[in-house]
């Protein structure tokens, strides 16, 4: 079955970030994230350094997933050029940032991906590739697992569920089987094996409008099912909350569940998560070199606050490491329950809160 067109290709009104921001603001009424922080003595939100540079290499992808906050797909053509990548490498070198987190789209589809990875590794930087797994089986990309292993790249791989039906419902027909094949190839190279140094992290996100279960409990379930059914091993599991952005926002609007979902996020606000929010230690770089506090702000076209450098060519670790973080209604997604970040849940297990999922329709 061919990939459906992106929202951008369909010219959907919500392909415009400004429309998304307006809709989210109306969905929460008068509940503002910065007021919630202030009520807990936690605002305003500021960065406390830059430990990770997250770089979006473009919106081109071999899949069109129903939850994608990037609205990525085969029909998207936005790609970071090599000059902008070099500016990112310069920032890594001058600021002694130790982690490069590469994302997309399918970042591997950028023609300069391999050069970028090799150059970053030559700087001694730990490289993370956020991989959808199926790209590793696509023509022209089938030697990527060996390339990743050679350069000791950590693979953070999307696998929304250990059950085929649930994964295919979110990512497309046949995606689960192809993902299992890709995972077996990675395991054969040493990925996921203790002591190999080749880290394989899996990523779970809910199928619909509910928050993830406890990360440790779900990781144990993944380990059992993937090993017993497919002989697959991995190092760790991250649980992520579906952000009400782009395609998932479109789905919530279509099903008339946006207000309900936003209320779930607001009611589950957990102040313990704020200290570990990724925007406090990460800087996000868009495919065009513009700077953002996080990948979600990037997709909502919510740039850095006035007065701070806004493009990678203006990079200053000292200034950006203490910047004021721009917030909005979507930030309730990162602070709900055990919290959500690119590194999984934020709050310690004992400090998370119980979540009641939305009832089925």
C-alpha cells in the first residue's frame, strides 16, 4: 500500500504552524503553561547549559506515520545542506558538546548523512541516530547497519508496540515485520548486546490519546515478547507522549478529542518533571539552520525568545546555554505523568503520577 500524502501535500490548514498554535491555545482555554509553572514556583523556564545538539536533517521520510509531529514523508523535500551541517560541527567543536542527536524525517535519507556522522565521530562526539528501522532495508540504504556499527552510532529506533497490529496501525502495513527484520540485522552486528558498546534503544508511544504506561514495566514486557517471539534483544526502552502537533493534532481534531486530551495532559502535570525537561539541556537545529528550544517548538515554528541567537551561524554556547525557554500549551505533554523527552520518561518511577487514559469512543 503506498504512503498517504503528507498534510503539507494535501494543503491541510493544520500544515501551517500558526494554525496549530492557535488551535492549541483555544483548546486549553485560559490555562497557560507559564502560569502553571509559576504556581509551583518553577518559572520562568531557562536552559542550564547545552549537553546535546539535536539536528533535524530534513523532513524526507520513507514512511508517513499517523502520529508524526514532523509531517514527514516521501513527498517532503526539505533537507539540510552540507554548509549548515558544517556549522553544526563547528558548534560541537567550539562548545565541547558531547552528544549529537540526529533526527528527521528519516535522517539517513539526507545525502550528507554519512559524511556528517563520520565528521562528528572524528570530533569524539557521541552520535545518536533516530531511526524508523524500515529505512535500513530500503534500496540504497541496506549497508547502513554496518556503517552505524563501524562508527559506534547509538540507534534510537521507533517501535510503537511489540504487537504487529498496533505498530502497523500507527506506522503503515507491513512496518512491524520489516522492523523486526531490521532489528535482527542490528542484533547480528552486536547492537543490543551487553558489553558491545553498540547501543540499541527502542521507543514506544501510545496508539491514541492516552499517556504512556510506566517505562520500566513496559520495558520488561518488550523484553519478554521480543525475545520469546522473535529472538530480539535491546539495551533500553524510552516511552514518549504523543504531542498534539501536526498529524496527531489532525487526528484529535477529526475525532473531536483535542479538548479532552489537552485536559488529560493538564490534569497530569507533574512538577517533578520540570528539572529534567530536554529543552533545558538541549538545543534544536532545524533543517534550515534555525534554532529552537526543542524539536516540538521547531515544528510549531516557535523560535527562540527575542534577543537570543536564532540561527546556527550565530551560535554562542555561553548565551544559548542560559536562554529563556519559549513555552506553550504543547509543553503540558512533556510534563504529564512521568514526563516525556527524547530520552524517555523524566520523573523517577516513585515520583510519577497515576494516569487514567481517555475512554474509548
